[in-house]
C-alpha cells in the first residue's frame, strides 16, 4: 500500500471519460504479508509485531518507573503513577467501587495494550492500528467475558446466573420473554458489542486516513488541483489529530465497560 500511496500514477485509473482516482483495494488496507508462518497459526505479520510492541512497551515503562522509585515521583515514575491514578479514579472506582481495586492491574494492562496498539494508526511508517483487525478486539472481549462471569460465579455461585437470567420483581409469566433477552444481552451481546465497537471505530478511522492520504497525493500530483490538494491535506492533518484522540477514547471506553460488567457481576442486586 505504501508503494501505491507514494506513486500517484498507480492511483490514476484509465477510464473512458478520462482519469480517475483508484483507491487501494481493501486487502492492501487491512491485510499484511507474513514475515514467516504464512497460512499457519503462528504466522507473524505487521499486526502481530504491533501487538507485541503494545505488550512490551507498558512492561518497560512500569519497569523503568519502579526501578528507581522515589517518594517524590518524577519523570517516567510520575507519568506511570498518573496513569494508574487515572484508571483508578475514572474507571475502577466509578464502575466497581473500592472493592474493585483488586482488578486494577488487569484494567491498567488492558487500557495500555489497547491504547498503544491504537496509536500505531498515526505513527509514521506504521499507519495501522492493531485493533483494526478483529482478532485483538475479540480476544480482549473474551477476556472481559470470562472475567465478569468468573467474578459473578466466584462471589455469588449459581445465584449470579439466577439474578442475571431471572431479575427480581418481574412477574413470573414474563420470564418466558425476559430470560432469553437477558441471556442474549448479558452473555452474548456484551462481548460481541465490546469487540465490534473497538474494531469498527479503529477500522473506520484507518480507512478515513487512507482515503485522505490517497486524495492528497493524487490531487497535489495534478498541477491544476494543487489548491484542492492543500485542503485535502489540511483535512488529513485534522483527522490525524482526531484519530489520536479516538485511540485514547476507545481504550478508555473498552476498559470502562469491562469494569462496569465486572461491577455488575460483583454487585448483581444493583
């Protein structure tokens, strides 16, 4: 895809009525060749590399922050402690409460993994968020699903399933309608919506940036459309800033909803 974006002539399609802009096919936007293991479960490509970096970077940052920890934090320690405070104050305590502090490490790990993976959408030479492929959002959603069901069963045993599927106060005759709806919404739609929300937002942003990149290169390359190309470039810059914000927001929303589901399993009566 980078070859296509770097060569405007590749993007000019011959048509009967004249030249037209030819956008990269979808497989160039979301599919990447494997460095090794093509067609195998252990295949390693650009998405796998970004995911690996998204796992390693938080570990390194927390290691650097704790290596020479001081009573008055500064530098990396200050940044990481501020990050912990943010997740604690904006995710854990509002969604779960004080007894949710035991889940803080998991939610911080989830937040950083998603955020760093998303940031690669706006990092030069990368231009691809790890979560624009369904595999990562799906695995994260499965982790959240297993976690909140496990919490509910651990603290309330089978009473959790009873509370979830047979809400108190509902007339018994209505359970024939309410119970299937509660089962679908709680145990199937929740993880599905978590995964699709993250995947769809990051893929849409990625396609948007590719679209304006192609338009900018093509229009600037056409001498008569340099001014229009400048406007397209301005939009590209604006959308890049917007996607930088979206990368953070999606990590926050995914972590917050996971905390909400854990809190609901921990306190089903509420």
